[in-house]
C-alpha cells in the first residue's frame, strides 16, 4: 500500500509500506529517513516526524491563507525549494499560490523546521 505522509506512520506498522510523497519533497534525504523509520517500524521516530509534518501542513495552509487549491498548486511550492525559477503559476481555471505565499511558507520552514529544507 502507498500512504501519504500523514497516514504513513500508521500504515507502515501494519504492512510493507510505500510512501507517496508530496509535502516531504522539500528535503529528499529527510523523506528517506521518514520512509526508513517506517520500514524499521521505529514508532518514536515516525511519530516525532509525523508531528513535525502536521505542523508543517499548518504553516503551509497559514501561508496560503487557508485557500482551497488543487494539490498541484502546493506541489509547485515544494519544487520551488530546489528550483527557485520554477513557476508557481497554473493555467485557468485553477488558482495558483502567489510568490508571497511561497515566501511566507519558506520563512516559516526556515524558522521552525529547517531540517525539512534542502540540505537541512
């Protein structure tokens, strides 16, 4: 089975895990650590990282001013950490995140969760 980041800790405890990443795209090394904690069934590490990810999601939605956007709008924010020139724009009828949203989110990660940034 493949689980997203928030369900992965629990799913990895009941069977062979697969991690479908989106939020953890901001730091691939840390994503591997999260996945390996699931493979090893390291409950303490899984739950610690899961708590961080719940807080990161809150920061993301706070930065986006709680707008309901399609997943791709957020995926573009995550990719922007690796490619500063990557466009946030989506084609109509979809709404994009703004540069200000990205900057607010990046600032929150730098301040609260630098370990989830590239090279963090």
